C-alpha cells in the first residue's frame, strides 16, 4: 500500500469554525462555539460529526444540522460513559474482593506468590499480542513493593520486616484490573473459581469471558473514548446465561444488558438502571438504533422500572 506524507497543519479555532460553516454546519452562537472548541478539541468532536454528515467521503453536513446537535450528542456520550464507569467500578471492586478473600482463606495471605493455586501453564488473554507470563506479574508486584506509592504499602514496610511481601488484600488493590482478571483466569481448579464467582451468581466460564469484555469497556470509559455507537471487539460467550434479550451483537446495548445483570446480583437495590433510563429519556434525539436498541426496547422486561 502506497503511503503518503502527513502534511496537515494545525489551524486556529476561528478557522475551524469557518471550515465547519463551509461544510454546511449551522452555528447560532459563535462565542459559545468558540469556547467549546477551546475546551473540547475539534479532533475529539469530529468523532461525533460523522452521524450528521452526508457520507464518510463527503464531510458536508446534512441539511439543518447545527453545532448544538453535535454538542448534545457529545455531552450525552460523556454522561453515559460516567454512568457505565460507575457500575464497572463496582464490578471490578467485587472481583478484587472475592479474589482476595476466597484465595486467602484457602491458601494463605501470600497465595498470589505461590504456584499451587494456578494452572501449570500461565496464559495471557487469548486475543493479546504479547505473552504475559507469571514472571511478569511477579515483576509488577516487586515494583509495587519497591516504589511504595500507596500509603498502606509504605506503612506495611515501616512496621513489618516479615513476610517480605504484604498480604494479598493490599497487593490486589495495587494491581490493574487486567492483572486481576489474569489472576482469576489462571486459577487452576474450577472449585476455586466457583468460590470466587459465587458473589456474581453465574458459572465461572460465564464470568471469565464477561470480565474480559468488561475490561475492554472499562478501558474505553477510563480513557474518555467514544462509547455510544462503538462496535465492541470483545463480546462475552454464553450470553444465553443472562437470559433472553433482543439487541444487536457487539453493541453497547448488549454491554449494558450484561453489566446490568451482574449488578442485579452484587447490588440488587441499585438505582443504576433507573438513572440510565432517565438519561435516555433526557435526550429527545436518543441515538438508540446506533447503540443496538430496538424500536420497542422499553417493552423489554429488563428495562421495566
């Protein structure tokens, strides 16, 4: 494939506004539009332009499209992302807690250093391009203990000289979500995995594939990336375990359904689904179809409030 030299240069906000107007975008308040482009980059907003443009090849906007339409979609996506991140945090913390509690009870506080609880061959995520063996995990643990960034790690070494490593409930708090899912994935026995998954109410095979999908979604949210119409690369297996649900595969709606089902077991009194429903109702131009929602999505029992 022939590659070109990138020759585009940065242009000031005033020129950005002129370019949008030349492409047919109506801007009713130039001062407000300038302020918004000074706080949210043109490039970030351009991901939201596409829904209002005639085609991928033609960057001109559809008739009667105004800057506020694009801005409202951007704000909707930001509010949606915050709500999804809120519940993913609860799922992540539940995994960390169950992982540390159950494994510590059976194998002791330093179980994460022992090879006994884990599969003989340490595996990385099946779609990962790089291998992440157990030795790499141990290096992460060494870094946590040496750098002592967290106060509780520093306190441990200020007070104790044995054991050399802190208990698992401290280390687990310092590991990334990806490393925690890797620990869970590499546990050797189904019995141990079932003990950890008891809090979720689903079989370990269901939870394992679901956590991989949640990890991807969490990273999208944590990096403030576009969420609303994203096509999700990782989709959980065994979706039928969560019940019947009408949606497009790999859509955000599918992700919301799975997240909601997990939340029902770990926090049955949560109002997250109600808040999410209200967010959809808040926006008159709710972009449901692009998110995998059917026209009669409100009739699905899952969304009954």
